[in-house]
């Protein structure tokens, strides 16, 4: 196998590692590209391309993550990962771990970990690397990596999300939710929401966004029933799609440009959390991005009329 073919075969794995570390599609793609440059520029061919490339992409991602964490401290409003429509890496033996670890809830939980803890946890718990490979990737001893994993597990177990196992059941509930949303059916929406449901938006100060999270089934259903039907009236369309492995949708303007995404956390037959991402910087990889401010103004004019 040529060097190029070897790299392309491992590209999905490398992207999946980098995305889970960084929570950013664009930064993950950059990390994978930098990994290729180092692989291509290496004077000797490694014994194991997988071990070498995984080590390189992890080290690059840790460096990027350290600087990104500083930027996120100054971020306007809640920070969410860039939405991922499909994970390119599939492993039937790790399907549950892979699905759970890419959800927005899990990625936000990973934010509590230090970069080395995050890397060790993902490489061991999600991708099943051996400790010697993990030690090489994070630049620590195997014993130190085991200790990092213990701490990371403790943090993750304290808040790890548990989603409904039945995928079809989740999708059916999501379809009912988005139908009720389109119709402005406040009562129907309330029936689908957990009593303590939370709705949170990420606009990054670059698009209209919620001033603060909205809490409780009554408040959330009223807000949704007030806003979303008006979006439909000005030709905004809803395209149901998995977002980070969970039910969700992409909303587009009349020209097909991406306005925002909605991602749902579902547990025990109810929607627990509704997350929206409308920050245009986080939507560009999904296609041309709509002018959210212009859509907001048009919606307000329509409501006044």
C-alpha cells in the first residue's frame, strides 16, 4: 500500500479523534491535514502507520485545544461544538462508544477535562488504544496515563448522558416534535418535553440568540410555538437530520442557505435538552450560510403585519 493510500484509509479515524478533542469540524480537518504533511515529510516510514498518525494528530489537537480553551473563555454566550452530521469513522465493535462520545452532551462534558485527560479518555475508552500507544501520543508514562484515565472517568461518570437506546423511538418522537413546531402546537410540544427541559442557543454574538437558557416545559413550549411558525411563514424550511448522532434538524432560508441547527437530547420518552447553533462561523461546513439578522428582521415585520 502506498503512503497516500495508507493515510487515506486512516483519515476517518484521525478526523474522529481530532473532532472529539476539539469540538470543531474545521479545526479537526486542519489537524488531519497537518498530520499528513508530517507523515509525508517523515524521513523514515513508521512500523505502524496507525500508531504514528494517531500520535501525531493527537499531539497537534492537544496543542490546538490548549489555545482554543483560552478563546472559549472570552466566547459570547454558551459555547457548543460545531455540528457534525455524520461520523466518518465506523467500527462495529465500538459502535456504542463512538455514538455516545460524539453527542453534543458528551462533547460538552469533555470540556471539563484537561487536554491530556481528554486525550487519554478518548483514546482508551472510545478508540481502545493500548496504553503504550496512548503514552506515546500524550507524552506521559503508561502509569501516568492510567491515573489520568481514572480522573477522567470520575468526571465523565458524574454527568455522562444516557440517551434512549431505541433509535427508531427517538426519531419518531423527534418527528412529532418538529411537526408540532411547524404548526405552533404549544400543547403538543409541551407533551413531548420533560418538565425540566432546557433550551439553550449558541450565537457567539454573531447572530440573534437567546439572552439566557429557557427552562421548563411551559416556558419552552410557548417560546417555540411563538417563534418557529413565523419562520415557516417566511419560507424557512426544516430538514430533519441527525446532529452529532442525536435527532435534530437543519433549518434553511428560502434560498436553501443554512440558518441554524437544532439538536435534541431524548431520555425516557421526553426531550430533555434543546440546543440550537446559529453562529455562522460554526455552520459554514454545512453549506452556504444564511443572514440570520436579515431573517430575524423579516420575521419581526411579518409578526407586526
